[in-house]
C-alpha cells in the first residue's frame, strides 16, 4: 500500500541497493553469487597447479601469496588445505545455492505465481544483505593470521576445533548465511502457498516452483541443526568446552586440558543432517530450470508432470533420513548402516523418475536446439553420470573402499558442474531476454557450451578412475607418496590443464553476459521463446508490481500444441483456445 | 479470526484458567523432582509434565487448537523430522560394530 | 499493482494470512534448532560416565521463580492482544509493557545466576553439564533479548500503526505473541531438564 507513493522517484541507493523488489534482489543475488563462483573457481585453479606440478613455484602470481602461504611461490600444505576448504564452502554456500534460490528463485517465482512480489519484500531485502555480510565475512577470513578455514568445508572436529582463527570466522560466516537462508525459506514458502494467482492450483504450478517449494522446506528444517552445531563448535573453540572432544584425547602427544565427555561424531551427525538435504537444495532449483526450458523447447506437454511432482515431494521427505551414508566408516553397527543404506537406495528412485520423465518428454517432440536447450540436454546424461556414480557410495560395502577418495570428488562434481551449473547457465541464457530485452549471442553461447562440456568430462572422469585406484582426497601431493596411486598420478597434469582451459572457456560467457546487457535490444516480443508460463506474460522487463492486473489462471503450465489452438503454445492465463 | 465480544470474554476467562494451570503444574514438576525417582523414570515424568504444559501454551495461547490444516501439517512434519533426528543419531551413536570397544 | 494480497485478510483455501504462516514456518525452524541442542544434551548425557543432578549445581527456587515469570509474561502477552481485539489501546500498552518488564526481570535473574557461577569459577569449560547448560540457556536468553527488542518496538514507534491500520497492527501483535509463547515453551522444557533431572 505504501509503496505506490515512492515508486517513481526513489533515490539510487533505495532503488538499486536497498530495493525490496524481488527482481532487483534477484539480480543482486545473481551478480554476487556469480562473482563468488568465479572466485571459488580461481581457488581451485591454484590447487590444480600444486597437484599437477607439486613443489613447483606458482608462475607469475606465486609471489603475491606471501611467505606464510607460498614461500618462494611454492604452496605450503596448509595453504592447499585453506584453498580446498574455502573452494568447497564458497561454491556450495556462496555460489550455486544463492544462484539457484536467491537469484533464480527470486526473479522467477513471484512472476510464475502471478504475484506482485514476494510475501515479505523487506524480509527479502534483509535476506540478501545478511547473505552478503556472510559472504564478506568468509572473504575477510583469508586476511586473518593463519588464513581462512582449512579443515575442509565439512569442518570435522577435532581438527576444526584446533584450527586457526579463520575457522571461528568461518562459523560466524555460516551463522549469517544460515540466517539468510532461513529468512529466505520462510519468504518462499509463504509466497508459494499464499500468493498463487486465482486458478493457480498446486497441480498447475510450473515444475520450477515445485522445486523451489521443496528446496525451501529443506532449507527451513535442515539448516538449524547445523546452526546448532556451529554454536557448539564456537563454544568449543572460544569457551574451551568439549562438545566435540572425547575424554582422553591427546594432541601432539599431550593430553588436552578440557572436561572431555564430548563426541566427534556428534558434529558429523549434525553437519550431515543438513549436508544431505543441502545437496537437494543444490539440485532442485536446477532441475526446475531444466524442466522449464525442456518443456518449452519440445513444443509438446511435459510427460509425467504429476509423477515428477510426487517424486520431488517424496525426495524432499526422504532427504532427511539418509544422511549417515556420509558416515559409513565411523563405526556404526550393521543394522543402522543397513537402515541408511536402504533409505539411500530408495531416495535414488525419485531422481531417476524425474530424469526419465524429462528424457521421455523428448520423444516425439519438435525439439528446438537453442543455447539454453543445449545446456539442458547435456544436463540429462551428465547428471545421470553423477547420480549413477553415487550408487556405489550409497551402498555401505563399496563405500568402505571409495569413501574419501577422488571417486567421491568425481561423483559430486559430475552432479554439480556439468549438472547443476549447466542448469544455471541454461537459466541465464533462457531468462536473460525477459529482464533485459536482449537475447544473448548464439556464437558466443556455442563457444561457451561445447568446450565446457568436453572439458568438464576431462576433469572429472579421471577423478573417478583415480578414486577407484584408491587415491585419497584432500592430499596436498595428489597421492604421490602412495604406491597405489602411481599408476594414475599422470592424470593430475591432464586434469589441471583441462581445468585451466575450462577457465578460459568461461570467457565467451562472461563477455556475452556483459556485452548483451548494453547492446541494442534485439527481442521484438515479451515472449520470445513462446512459452506458456506466466513470467512471459509481463512487459519486458516487468515493472514494479509485475502485472497491471493480477492474472487469472485457467490451465496447466505446459499446454503446448493444444489441438485446435492457432499457436503451438497456450499460456496459462488464456481462458479459451483461439 | 475472532467473532464477537462474547467469544473474546470466554477466551479471556480460558486464558486465565490456563495460566493458573501452568503455575500449578510448575509446582508439581518441582515437587515431583523431590521424590528422587530412578533417573529414567524421573526423565519420563518430567517430560510428560513439560509436554502437557507446553501443549496448554501451544493449544490455547498460540491458538493451535483452532488452527488450519496447513499449520498442522507443517508442525507434524517438523515433529517427525525432529524425532527421527534424535532417534537416528542416538541409534547410530550407540550401536557400534562388534569389536569396537567404545563409542568414538 | 503492488499491494501484496492477504497481509490482513485470510486467503480462502489456506485460511491464514501471510504473516501467520510465516511465523509458524520460522517457529518450525526454531524447533529444529533447539531440537538439535536437545538431541546434543541427550547424546552427551547418555554417554557420560557421571552426570550431576541438576539441583546440586543450579538453584531450583530461582529457576522456578523464573519459570513463573516467563509463564506470566506469556499470559500478559495474550492479554495485550485481546485488549487490541477489544479496541482498548491503553490496556494493550499496559499489558505489553508488563510483558517486557517481566522479560527483563527474567534476564536480570539469569544474569545473577550466571554471575554467581562465574564468581565461583564455574565456567562452561568445567564440565559437559555446565557447557550444555550455558549454551542452552544462553541461546534461549538471546531469543529473549530479540523478543524484547521487537516487543519494545511494537510498544513504542511500531504502535503508531494502530491509528492507520488497526487490523494489521493487531495481527502483528498476535504474530509476535506467537514467537513469545514459543520462547516460553522452550523454557518449559529447559527448566526441568536442566534444573531438576
């Protein structure tokens, strides 16, 4: 009610910095998380130098890391650990999730719901700023004595308990990020449940919105235990309690002067209680994006929409009771291990169902191979690779061998990199025209897509092989001192070179993105992809409040090639077929 | 949400009664502790009384008794996930494989 | 068109207005937060060789008093809301003011308890019991402080909304009341678990 007064003459800082408009906030999240993704990528490129050319000085930039981190330009082990821990933390918590939820969720959900904004616009703004503070906290930790956190993104005690001060700041950063996510989850859930346009029943929601709904439910209920764990670790580090330190622990041969009675496994349980739902938080926005783009580019209805919806609901539910498959090697008894193994095997079914429905949808479709669709089509087999390689990890017996090896790294990077990140790229190329009036350049799109697809496989497939050979993860020397690793060590250089070229392959994308923002508008319609969902039934870009009049929905989300219609798509807010 | 003034008067009377019930059961909790029951029995008794008091607060002060299904479902799932977190962590923690002498 | 629907009136199919759903969602996350700490308590206590009886380390009469204070603050919170429903702004302010004072009283008593502990050099690091005691009650106290801040805002500058949008303001008081009752509810569990068992 009060917004109408200041809509037109907002000063810069209010319109762009402290906006409560979901579209502006979405862009803020997008810019910030893409920057963090790039930074996290850079951290990895440094790690890959050490793995390819151990003990050799980092060229050109090696001298900038100082004597503590890289004396003579040669990376020391703790620097390698710092890079590893922060690469993981930044990519997961500051990169893919804020991109999938904060950026795409914010930009698209209210529009697809036919709503004027999110349910709590000011809370939305607060979520972004708390997220940014959390991210900056993480970045600041690099400048502390001892550097940033270096105990893995998983921060297991006792190691994390005794880490340098960067770990404490990591915990503080996580508290900010978790708070931001919780506030965001409340906002998304309320918005999706309460602000659906008239006629937009749950079973008429675009699948993207279903993905965001389940994602927010997972964030809401799974993050707080990690926050609790963070508080406990903070108490251990700062107040010298021993929540995670058992009695009789020796450090460097000396018994610790703590009260003892704690448990290292308690941290692992609380961490992975979040950690497993977190991977679905990473996945679901992506699979939502891919579904939207696929449905749009086959020009026929999606196959198995209801099945997909029930599958993700089931997936969300199951995700809370599988977590200890990350802990098979901690000494759990066979019965409880079997329980988690069973639930883990069961949870693989809904993802397979969703992927299968997407694949079946292609059959008989009039497929358009635009850039978003290329990334989407690649997602399906790449994510399937990642998912299938997860099966031996989810089974307790093979996991005894594969746990903490490069196989795990190969597995999760397959799902995240040519999986989720491809979906994020696809979403950028797809929705860019709605918010800017410009389609991104196709040639640059191809220059981005094809090398990226090939190189990601060059990087992560060898890791699966190294893992099968038994090479452990988080090794500073890449396995060089181990006899069992000798046969696969040569892959390190190949992987590293592929990773650096992959970095180069992102340049066409970055150029495309920046140039397309300023080049002349080249889109002549508000709905250039001829889509059925509501976000395309707005002006380009959508104004404040999105819709002049809130739309009324009469049909499902993927009514393509409806018999009797003059066009091969019928938007959701069209009452009678023309 | 609420209809007439009469309903409100009834509600106010109810809130007062709940208040006194809560105070009484607080005293009951403290007195029960004085019986020095075996630890597990004491815990069960304390939790029963606390749960009862909590349900009074939730049902009446928080209007849960007359809330909508969407809220109930949210709380049911939350409760389920909380209980399963507690139980599964407990079982994982204390059922260890043969040959392991104590919990890590 | 930028008015958010259902900020005051309830949506027909769900039967709730936005903030009502929002606060319950938030409270669900709080259940998981305190639930995780509660689970920590259970796991660590079961594995402990020795666990002190709460009453031997903590002052039960003081704890009981604080419990009564918080329960009373819950009922004054409810009455501040019913006062608005009866259109009695002055009574609303009185009841809300009392709620805030009782909350402050709780904190004052707690700080005496903490102070007494620290004076005798009983710090969290001394034992698992004290560690979990300070962490649980400390986090709870932070929630009380947060509540006081919000309640004071609604008692003060925030109460101006009563003049322009009475229904919306009444809803806000109901919502913040739900948060406050939850904080009371957590204490209803914490008190016997820490002080009596």
